[in-house]
């Protein structure tokens, strides 16, 4: 199950990077009036940060509720 969750995380990350980078690049170029290379650097890093955040949340919640659902959450010890 853990492997399937991670493969799904990669399947989420790749399209996120592909489709989110062009609008972020356009936003950075128009907002900060920088050169294309600088705007591309910031756009790639912002897009990567967003993709990592989405996949990190995906992995955490899916692993918690699907992979490790057999672990008791007993706090009355």
C-alpha cells in the first residue's frame, strides 16, 4: 500500500509541475518585471514548493487513513 501511495504522489507531482509552472512564470514576469531567466528561476522554485506541499499532504493523509489504519489511536494509557 505504501508503494501505491508514493506512486500516486509522483503521478500528482508531475502534472502539477507541468501545468502550474507557465501561469506562475507569467505572474512572476508581470508582477516583478524581472528578466526571463530570473522569473523562470523563481517560477520553478515556487511551483516545486507548491507541488511538494500538495504531495506531502497527500502522502500524510492517505498513509494515515489507508496504509496505517490498523494502528489503534488509544491515548488512555
